[in-house]
C-alpha cells in the first residue's frame, strides 16, 4: 500500500499506535496464557446449546 500511495504521490501517515484498547489486549494475552497452561474447557459443537443453557 505504501508503494502504491507513493507512486501516485498521495500523502499518507503510518499509525504507530495500536487501534485496540490496552485493556482488551491484556485480556487476550491473559487468555492465551491460560490456554498454554491448559486452563480451559473444550465443548463439542453438538453440546454448545446445552452448555449455554439454551435447551
């Protein structure tokens, strides 16, 4: 994209900060760590409605 914009002489600025909320990123990182440690449960597709108490 940068090369395309430069070729057409379009001015642009590359954002250096994340568009995501830092609290959201921290939650995602925490979830990844929990998964690495095996601290999660697996649910079969056929059991999702029961797990969510929709049945």
